[in-house]
């Protein structure tokens, strides 16, 4: 691909990592100061609607909001909102570096789902990478030791699995829908259940907490927009590996804001999980290149 598109794609993906790592830090700060999970989720999506609508109006136009795949968007919203709930729970219950590391399981789960649901060819190379990735997870989580809150670990792994499910849903929706249209419908549809819960679960806060909640929505949605735009500009095999830089930001935020640093098991297990994910992405790139070359011949 043209370097004029690849370099902006990489830059946008790195920027999305900064936004989303900042969102995780703000979520943790808001929860520590008394905000409930339902309130954090509500503001994460509420702020997204006018923000994404503005991006659509300035870009492809508000007419692209119309969709013929409402049922698919509803299913994506259900899975996406559940995934977000699990992810935010993991962020509040675990140290930032560890909750971020568990999100690196997305390529592992995506490989399993791709083989089982999409019937994609998956050779022994990628299956070995999947096995290695789960070994890394066991090293980080250390089940049975009581090192982490069990629900936090389960929530983090569930979020990784559901994010992989969402990636498959987006592949199907993306055949006919603009990425910003999908983001808009996700935010809008998820506001239906979130508004009901928020009506019964909201509470008064100090000004700094309100700012944190609004900040979660702003940086979270900016991160999502940058992430989806990066995939439009560059191939998955190039932009997705940038996501692993989030561990650096999570470690930095954890140290500066909460006085925590990852333990030795995380330093050992995280590279195994990252290596597994990078290998899976590389093998997918090789497979697609081979299929393209065969199609040309």
C-alpha cells in the first residue's frame, strides 16, 4: 500500500492507544472517587452520540446514518455493551497493566472463533500460538493464588472474548456500512438500556467526578474513531500490532496515578501473550497474501 496511507494509519492507531489507555485511567479515577459502573458506561456512550454525529456530518454526511442492517446493529450493541461492561469491571478491579494485558487475548480468541464460526483455515502454527497465549494468561493471572480478584480476571478474559466476537460482527456489518455509522448505532442503541439503569442508579457528584465522567466519554470515543479510521487506511497486519504499546501507557499511568507497577509474573506472561498475538497477526497476513497471489495466478 501507499506509504502516504500506511504512516497516517500507524499514527492514528498509536493515537487511539493513548486515548483508550487514558480512558482506562479516568475510569479507575472516577470509580475511586465514587462513580458507579452504570454511570461510567452511561457517560461513555452519551458523549459519543453528538461526537460521532459531528464526525459523520463533516465527513460522509448524515445521510449515511441510515441503515438496512438494524438487526445486526442491535446484536452488535448487545455484545459490545456486555464486552464494555466486562472491560470496565476489569479496569476497576485490577491494576491497569494487568487488565490491559488480559485484553491482548483478543487475537487468540479471534483465531478460535474464526476457525469455528467463519470456517477460516487455521494451521498448526496458529494453534500453537493460541496455546502459548493461554500459557501467558495463566502466568499473569496465577489462578488459585488469590493474587487477583477472581471476578476481575474473569471479566477481563470475557471482555477479550466478546471483543473478538464483535470483530467478527464488524467484519459482516462492514461489508455495507461505513465504520462511523456502526459506531453511531452502537452508541445510540446501547443508550436504551443504559438510560433505564442510570435513571435508578445515578447519584450526586463533586465537579471533579463529573469532569472525569465526561472525560471518559470524550477520550473513549475519540479513541474508537481513531481506531476504526486507522483500519480504513492501513492493513490489519500493520496497524493492529500498535495496540501492544498500550501496556507502556497502562504501566506509566499505574505508576504515576496509583503507585502500582506490574509484578514479575506480568513481565513474564505479557511478552508471551504479545508474542502470540503478533505471530497470529503475521500468519493471517501471510495467509491472505498467499490467497491473493493464487487468485492472480
